[in-house]
C-alpha cells in the first residue's frame, strides 16, 4: 500500500489545537471568530494610536499613570497598606480570637488584590507608552 503524499493528509488534533480549533471549525463559526478578532485588533490598534507620540508628553503620561508610593491615594499605597496590615495582624496573631476573622481577612485581601489589578493596568499602560520609543519593539499593526 502506497502512502498518500504529505499534502493530502488530514489535519491532526494537535495541529488543530495549535490554532485553537480554527482549522476544523465550521466556516460560519470561523468567520464569526475572525470578525471578533478583527474588532479586537482594531480596538487594540486604536488604543496604541491614542498613546502619546511626543517623548515629553509620553513622560508626563507615564508620570501621571504611575504615582509615587508615598501618595496616600495611589493604588500602590492601598496595596502596600492592605498587605502590611494583614501581615502585621498575622504576625501578632491579633485575629486569633476574632469572630470576624474570615470577613476581615477577606476584606483586606480583596483590597490588596483590587489595588494590585489597578497597579498592573497602570504598569501595562506605562510599558505601552515607553515601548513605542524603543527600537527593539516592533509597532503593532492590525
């Protein structure tokens, strides 16, 4: 029995998985996904184009995006304060006899997680702004 040429073999499950199932998806589903991808790529391109292009404006935006740790209203300060408070309470075992221990820990850690999420978003924006001025970063094009 002769083996069929390589180009006539079916797409393997591994190959299909490597493209998130797109190779074997129904045409209608594939086209709908492509439309979603195109919209998201356009959204990202619009975001990238909205970033400041002037280096001085970019530095101002980065400075505004990343406030100093000592500013009591900054996300970084909220994260630091929540984590220090949980750490101190655990270290001193002040909550051992507290009936509301779970509520207190949940509230404090929720504040820390939320502040960390906001900090990550700020860092990502600052990275995007600064990255466009570095020659090793290829510009995004949709």
